[in-house]
C-alpha cells in the first residue's frame, strides 16, 4: 500500500506542483498581444494624423 501512496503522491506533485512554465508562457503571450494592439493603434492614429497634415500642405501648395 505504501508503494501506491508514494506513486500517487509523486504523480500529484508532478501534475499540480510548483511548475509555472505554462503560466509564464501565457503571461508572455498576453504581453506580446498587448504590445501588438498598442502598435496597431499608434500606427493607425499616426497614419491618419500624417495624412491630414500632408493634405493640408498639398492644398496650401496648390492654392
């Protein structure tokens, strides 16, 4: 009986122990996703702003 208990105890420690590799992987994935969203928003905003500035300069040169 002691052998079965040792097997179950070691299995449970291996399965639910202090192994945090999966947690850190999820944290890094969320961080990369957040950085990607911020970059997309920044490029969209700067693109719109730059487009309006170029339109203003083009209109002043033509007029």
